[in-house]
C-alpha cells in the first residue's frame, strides 16, 4: 500500500527527515556574516579611521554622561568638582584610540584615574571602558598578561572597598563579574580565531601537497611515456633501417627479396604506429573509448626475435631452468621484454652487418636472469649511449631498479657486448 504524501512533503506514517548537514545557513546568518566580513575588510584597509570612529563614539558617551548629569544617579557623593568629573570621563575614553597598539599601557593609564574615581565617590560610568583594553589583552596577549590586567582593573575598586565600607558588594563584585565575562569572551573569540586560522593553514597546506603530488605524478608519467616511446621508436626504426638497407642491397640481384623487405618494412611501421597511438592515447584529456591491448610479456619474446631476424640480425633464444609455477607479474615481464628489446636495438644500430646475437633466459630458485650478448664491434656502443640522450642503459637500469633488480652492461673481452639483467622472484627474500 502506498503512503499518501501531504502538502508539507512528509509521507504519512513516517517521521520528518532531518535537515541536511550541508544545508545553506539561514538568511539572517548569511546577512550577519556578510556584514562582519565587510567590517573586517574596512578595518584592515583603514585601521586608524576605525579606531578614531570607535574612540569618538565612547568620548561622546562619556561627555553626555557628564553633561546630562547621569553620573549623579549612581554616585555615592556629588561633591566632586565637575571639571574633575569631566577630566576623568575623558581619561577613560580618549586613550581608547591606542587600545589595539598598546592595550596594557592604556589600561595602566586608566588605573590611577579609576582609583581617583572610587576615592572621590563620583563613580562615572565611563570607568567601565577599562574592559575594552582588557578584552584586547585577552584577545591578543598571553594569559599571564590577562591576569595582570584583571589586577589593574579590580585593584582600585578593592582599595576603595577597604576605605569605604559597604561598597564591596556593589562595586567590587560588579567589576569582577564584568572582567570575568569580558575575559571569557576574549578567550572564546581568540580560540575560535586560532582554530579557524589553523583550518585555513591546513587547507592551504593540503592544496600545496596536492599540487606537488600532481606534479610528481605528471613527471613520473612523462618519464614512463618517454621510456616507452624510446623503446618503441628506437627498436622499430632500427628494424626498419636494417630492412631498408637489406632491401636496397637485394634490389639489384634479387627483386623478390627486395619486395619481401618492403613488406616487412610496412608491417613493422604499422605495428610501431599502433603502439605509438596506444602510448600517446593516455595524453588525451577525454578518451571515451580508448583502445586497450595487453603489454608485451615473456611470451612475446619469440615475436620480438622474429622481427629482429627479419631486419638481418641472426639471434638465438636459449631458455634454461624451469619457470616458476606462478607467472611473474605483468610489470616484471614487461621490464624483461623492454631490456631485451633495447639490447637488440643497440646491436642493430652499432654491431655491424656480420654480428650475431643470443638471448639466454635462466630461471633459478631465487630469481630470473636474462643475458643478451652479440659478436659485433662494441667500440661504438657505450660512447653512443653516452653521447645520446642517455635513455638506453639508464632506462634499462630504471626498469631493473623498479623490481629490485640489477643491470650489468659492458664489452666482452673477446669482442662484442653483453647485457645481464637479474630480477629476484616476488616471493624470494630481498
């Protein structure tokens, strides 16, 4: 049975839903917040003008209290000279212009005036303006300074209560309560302000850390893409160059072999373009249906060696030992594939036309070792890598380090070049 919905939006038989915690504040709250923000902005732009405005307001209040005789309604004695009453009113109100820059000094100047005020029995109402610098002290200065301001505020009243009996309950208690309320208000506002500043600083720090992490992630992604593009372009262009040289040599003597070389060039070029499209596809901002394909693995070594053989480099694959029951992770297999690819690419570039190569994959109980050797002249291998961008051997070393492995690359004593990759198994101790 369906519940009927009333006009107030609450289903019959159910309790009203509580308001969302992220609901917008009430219009009155928004208006007050906007007003406070405007006042703070005005104060930060023109602090002197704001101080003059506040001081002028309280000076007018003190003068009106004197001119209208309001001080007589609460005074214990009206025998005090009126010029003295006016002077005390001004001494309580005029120093407020320095209440933010020198609050302790302002309160210290008001203390003897407060003592005269109590001693003469005039009790001008402007004496309560001492609570304004006390509030500023509680808002900005250490707690011990706030305690000192409490003594400065209440000490004259306590002295007057000792001299004039029967005034402690009316004056001293009212001063103590007034100072306590002002001190608690200042501490509450100060605590909330410091909490808000801490939250703002934490938000800014998190934004900076987020930007730094994004930059680090972008740099790592650029390095990964550059490494992949180096492997793809370097290897395939080396194969294409070997095929083109072989086709040009065979064109005059065996046109059929030249045609096969051209077909192999076309196939290799298309494969290179497809891999480049997949690699560069991650740089697109929006890719609704990206083309996905598995990364090369150890099973693709035969296809890699076939492409190298078609480029004119005889290469042999030797597998020793038994592979582990659990296959290596895709990342480790990709690292092995790229190291073999880079090694054979260097052989195609620098080993000469009569060179041969051999790839030996050895499985042990603790890891995997891949040895790639060739018989070509190695005098140009290392200088070429150092003179170039340095992405050859350094890229292989980065891949090996990523999986706690090592790379050894260097010339053989009898001529040729050797690249040895050692990777520990995932379940082997470090």
